[in-house]
C-alpha cells in the first residue's frame, strides 16, 4: 500500500426502519499492477472476510460479523496521470447490526 494518505477507515452509523446499522468501509491503494499480486487479489475478490483494521488514531478494529462479512472490491488502473495511477485501489465493506469491536476490549466482548 501507499503511505497512509491513501488508506481510509470509515464506520458510519445510520438508523432506519429496521433499526441501527453500521456501514464499515476500509479503502486503500496497492501500488503498481503486478502479476505477483494477482493471485492474492483474486482470492480476496472471491471471498467474504473478517478484517482487522487500524484507524488513523492507531485504534484496532475487528470488522465484520458472521451474518455480515466484509466484501472485497478492487479497481485496477495503469497510467501516468494523477487520475490514472499505476495501482489497484480496493475496498472492504459491509453493513453490520452493531459497531466494530475495538481489539483493546476484545477479551471483554463476545463476537
């Protein structure tokens, strides 16, 4: 991944007819399109995942639930302009019915 300016952790709480929900998104950039990365990216694209993520405050979050695992999406671009860097941009996302778990409280909480 590039430096932290291309990595974003977002957890957005909303309240709807079905109750509270938290939309969790982790976005980042993997530099250079590379054949060595392809098998890992392809495996991530074909699965659903629990993800451990660090936010910009250094807090560690356990993201995803058994009934709401995170989905990996990616976009590959190859170019020299600022809008078309040679990269793979990616995101993990899900909507869960409770906030992510801070791993500092991990031993006190049940998944």
